[in-house]
């Protein structure tokens, strides 16, 4: 049993090669791009809309609501990034239910690439929201002695994102393989259901943790607005 799809090589020429991770990543991207084009090419605002458009609207609305709840900020500016992370990871995990498909999220290289994209996005969103000076200032607050610890914290949470997703997907694959080898006629349906739930949860956790990190960078310097005090209560 292969632990990682990186070890499965489909084509090689010298040092160039295409492994299962690359192949199935492109499969997921083609499916998402093609599916999005097919669904959105005939959008309508009529009372009765196609079921696929309705499903897409429900998905987008749900992601927006979660971003708003987690960040407390306007969801539109983060929707494309967080939504792409969630849909890519969710699709990769759910397609593993198809025999022969290997989830690219079961590769540490894929999860590391996703985590690095979050690592880059956090300061970009923070700088866009607060400016370069204000964003960098948080690394030396409340004292400049915190600079190395804050930098280490940025790096460790990136590593944590990558390893958490990889570990959960990889361990699930291993457990399924062991159970199927022991009782091949009882567990397949149960394991498919478990894989469906686990894949959805892992996609949600990764996307929401990414949003938490971005929200912490963009709201660090926002001053809360004090509630207005009624005139009758100002003197006690």
C-alpha cells in the first residue's frame, strides 16, 4: 500500500516526471474549472433557476456566512481565496471515494503548497488592510523582544496547517486499507461514509483556520467603536 501519491510515477524523462499527485491535482483543477464554466455560463435571476446554479449559490452563500462569522469582517474580499481553498480540498477529498482516484491532499507536497499560499496571503491581506508599517509593527508588540517569537509563530502555524491536513488524509487512507484487508465485505460502505464526513470536515477546518490567521492579521490594528451612551444615562 502506497503511503503517498508522490511515489506513484506515471511518466518520467530524465529528472522530469509526472506522479499521481500532479496528475490528480490537474484532474481536480480541470473538473472545477470546467464545472464552474458550465454552471455559470447561463446564470439566471428568474424565479426558477437550474439546480446546479442553486447548489452553487448555496455553497457560496454558506462560505460567505462562515467567513463573516469567523472574521467579523466583510466576506467579499476573502471569498475568492478562502472559497478556492475549501472547494479544492473538499473536491479532492470527496473524489477519493471513486475507485482509482488518489486524493492529492494525501501528499505532503500538496498540503505544504496550500499552507505556503496561506503563509503568503496573511501578510498580503494584512498590508492591504493596515499598510506596511502598521502590519509590521505588530511583530514587535508589546515589546521588540517578541519579534523572534512572532516570526517563529508564523512559521510553525504554516507547518501545522500542512502536517494537520496531510496527516489526517494519510492516516484515513491507511486505516481504510487495513480494515478492508481484514474484513473486505463489511467495511467498504461504512468507510466511504466515514471518508465523506472526514473529507468535508478537513476542508472546513483548513479553510477556517486560514481565515482565522488572515483575520488576526487584518484586525490587529482596528480600534473597536464604543457604543453610544444614551443622554439620559451619561450622568449615571
